[in-house]
C-alpha cells in the first residue's frame, strides 16, 4: 500500500500560451465514420486520433512554420490504449498545434466498452440463486464477460484518505451513471462495535500490516460466509479519513469482523468509547461503515456484483434497462498522455469511462486544456508532474495558475467509488 504525504495531484497544467489569432494554415479532420485510407479532409476524414497525429508530424516536418489544427467531429472515439503525444508532436510559441472539437459538436474519448442489455440472461446457477436474496432471484440477470472477450477485471484495492490506488477496477455505468456494488445497508452505515484489536497503526510508524478485529451487533454476516472478496467502506477513526478495507474473515462465534489490512489511524469503536481519550471522541458521530461487493446483498435496482473467478457479472437491472446505454470501464492507462510535449492546445473534448485518468502530462509545458469535461474516470481528471525532485514546488506554483483559469475547464464532481 502507499500512504501519500506529498502535495495532491494538480488538476490542470496551464501556462501562459500564445493564442491562435490567425487562420490555421493546415487543417485535418477526424470522424468516427472516417477511414484509415482517407486523407483527413472535411469530406474524407481520418478515423482515429493517431492517424491525425501522424499526419501532423509529417506536415510539421515539411514546414515547421505553419499553424496546424486537428478538428474532431462529434461522436465516440473508443481507445484501447493512450493517445500519446511526445516531443515530436510539439508546436512552438508562434505555431502551436491545436486538437479541438469541430464547431459545437461533442467528440468524446472513451476507455470503456458498450454492453448489449439483451445479452443479460436470467441466473440459472443453483449456488448463485441460493446466495441471492429470495425476493430478487427471478429479477437478477447475468452476463459472462469472458465470453464477450473481457477478461481483465482489475482488482479492488484499499483506497481512501492518504491512499490512492491506480488504476481502478472495472466499473459499471448505465446511462452515464456509475452503478453501486451490492452493499449492506443500502443507505447509511453500521456502528463499529467493541474493538478487540485496532490493527497496526501506520500513522504511528507501525507498518506490520496487521488488520483490525471489531465486533458487530447484527445478524446479517451469517449470510456472507460464502463471499470471498468482501469490502468495508467507512470512517474507522476520525471523521475526515474514510477508508476501504478488505475483509479477511467473519467470526460468527465471537461476532467479529477481521480486516485484511490496517486503517491508517487504527480502528476505533463508535459505540464503546473511552471518554478519557480525545482520539475516541473525535469524529465519533461520523464513525461507521457499510459492507459491499457480495451477491448476497443484490436487492435494489442497479446493484451488481462481478465474480472475478468466473467472469460473470450479476445485475439487478433498473427500469428501462432494455433501452439503456450500458458500459464497463476497461482502459487502465490515461486517455491522453503528453510527455516532453509543448505548445499544444486541447479544446472541447469529453473524457470518460476509464479505469485511469483523463490526461497525463509529464515534463510538458505551454499546454492549454480548455472547455473539456471529465467524467466516469477511475482516478483523476488531469495529472501534471515533472520528473525532478522540485516537482512539488512547481505543482504548487501551477496550482495558483489553475485558480485563475478554472473557468476554462468544466470538471463535474467525481462520483464516489465504493
């Protein structure tokens, strides 16, 4: 695990930039309906951003003193690897290179895959049916992802305060909304009972990686004994540091839960509090957790569970599912990657449905990112960094620029990932 103690990742890398004030001298077009054999004109556009980038390189080699723009028609541009720009793709102060949406159309770069709702079938496996709540056994549907060529599911990882996992695991979206992994309870949280072992406390220098053991005072865990990849999400100590912890085992005799990994501050009870300790009192009203990622708790429309061993995805379909746009995130790399790149303009795009980030910049400068939308991403929208030890100072200076130019980039609030 990785406990972060540096500045958070900066969301926008935008330095003073020369603006296109003259007519572009060379223009290429890209369209979802384009073809690899096309020359990149408006009438015969390219089909992928990589084709356009390669054409830009050739045009720059032929004449570096020209303004070059690539315009993307509206629609989806699925990516199964990063669209990469390097030093070979850089513009200059007078002649930057622009990648932009055509007029008011809406091109989007997508790191996921669309699923056919009609391929979701009733569950027939007796063991799975027995584990599902009785009231939904005839409603839950399954899709074998391996049969349609999806085999890399990613893994659930500890994440929360001070811990950033990269990349995220496969996630499910219906009509643009992230769907919740099956959880208990469906709303709110459960109290942390008596703490028998708070686990190791990394914040105090104990990195022995010992999980915690604490009591529960409800009967539900007896239903979860067949589940093998159960997770807890909540506030286990102070109110500001949420955490996602894997469950190692359930002891129904002692009525305790044992986590496989420690919480950064150690687990503290929300019920049996030592009032003489400020650490027990701080955040007590926010302390608690819920349990997720188990088929036994699929009991509401939209809830789902993925069996990583068999590759079968189980879903309680929401209303109008047959006409819905259903997607899973696949790409783990950044949608756009700019390394050693300068004098690039990126305008008017949407970046979505990926396990990784939207745009990654490394040792890049004079890069403008304007009027872009980032959604349904597994980590962050934009990450900008340098390769030297002074990057934290540089990032802080860039953050001040971000505050002055925030209106250039629309960033929706991130959906919380369970």
